[in-house]
C-alpha cells in the first residue's frame, strides 16, 4: 500500500502532535499542494475553539498582555494557541519573531502553541489565511486561540474580525482614544483595555473610551467593559479573562456566537470565490490584451469601468466557446 505523507500529516496533526501541527500550518501558509486536503480535513473538526482577536496601536503592550492571558488561561486548565500576525512584512515572506521572543516564558508548556505569521499575498488575503491557520489549531484541540495583530491598519481590523471576540488595547497617553476612534476600533471592540495603567492618565483614558462608546451609533445590549491592566506585572489579567468568558457566555446565550461565525464563513466564502474567479479570469485574458487595456487607461482612451466590462465579457465568451 502506497504511503500518503499528507494523510499521515493530517492524522498526526488532528492527534495533537506538535511538530506535525507546525508543518501543517506551514503547508497552509505556503499554499503547498497538500494545503487544501489539510484544510478540508480540519474544517469538520473546527468550530469548537473560542477565538479572541487582540488589536491596538503599536507599543500598547499587546504581546505581553497576550502572554499573561495565556498564563491565566493555563491556570484555569485551558489549552491556548497564539497566532501573532504581522501584516507589515511583505518582502521577507515571514513574520517578525519579536513576539515569540517576548513570549519566551511560555516555552516548554505543552498546553501552549505559538505561531508568528505574515501576509504573503496569498489566497484571499491575510484575514482568510489567519482564519485557515485558526481552523488547523482549532481542529488540533486548542480551546482558546488568541490572535494578536501588530497595529491598527485595515489588515489588522480584518484579522480581528476573524475572531469571536475582539479586544482593543490602548495606553494612557493623551490622544490614544481619539486615535482608536479614527482607526475604526470603537466599532469592532467588544472589550477595551487600558494597559500600562500604572502610568499617569489611565483613569482619564478609561473615561474617554467610555464616553466614546456612548456615542456609538448602534448600541448593543452588551455593556462593553473598559478594563485597566498592567500586563508586565500581571495586574488586571484575571479580570480580563473573566470579561472574555463573560462575553463568550453572552454570545452563546443570545445567539450572537452562531451569528458571528455564520457571517465570518459567508465572508470567507466570498473572499475565496473572488480570488478563484479572478485567477480564472486572468487565465482567459491574453497578456497582449491585458497590456493593451492598461495602455488604453494610461492614455485615457477608455475608463476603468469600460475596460473591466470588456475584459469580463471577453472572458465569458471564452468560457462559453470551450463548452
């Protein structure tokens, strides 16, 4: 009987083995030939883990806070996977390792798995890629998945929205809450944390965030907590875990968890279809026609909408002629 290395990798990953798990994630990240088989096998076993997105400005202490959260969850008996997302490294093809260095105190704990990842211009963009990696971790049996993003750009917002609950981490410095509002974080945050709360202005910052939350156009029955932590000392982390678990229970009780996960899967399907249809379209457009179309745009002989309609029409005709 012929040995199937992908099947073996899947079996060992679903069995919770760490080295095969790391390899399976690499296969998914690199869009390797076995990636689809891995994702298909993991998808049916996923949907059980609680996924928490953690975002906020650079320098807010997110990595330290995530490490403390993992420690607190381990104290409560939960297994934890950490996905440290770096959308800022498109050239190196890999994520910065600073997160793993700062989380070194978790090394050796079999109940914690840490993975750094970066966008590589892959299928569906970073949000889909992150969701796929989370599916693998979910299927491998981790109960809590913490998704940390580096900053507050559009990619980070998209990644945060792959989670069941989103935590926005800010610091006491003046203007931080205003920057959060500008970045659109006030709309997606389920919990807000003023980290480094031993600095001057923490109470003022917490008040500013609460005031901003009052101005949100759509109010939810969920009373959004604004907590204070000093992650470097572990202060307030237990309260944050209690807040997270409270939000999970709230979502379960009111049907929000199922609704959010349904929305995410629908968006993921759209993203994948968009990517696959785009690739299929490009495959039917001769390079000469593509260059001529771009030249027509440059010379203002046609508009982008006109060119797009023409190319799409040509692709549809090419598809019909092959049937």
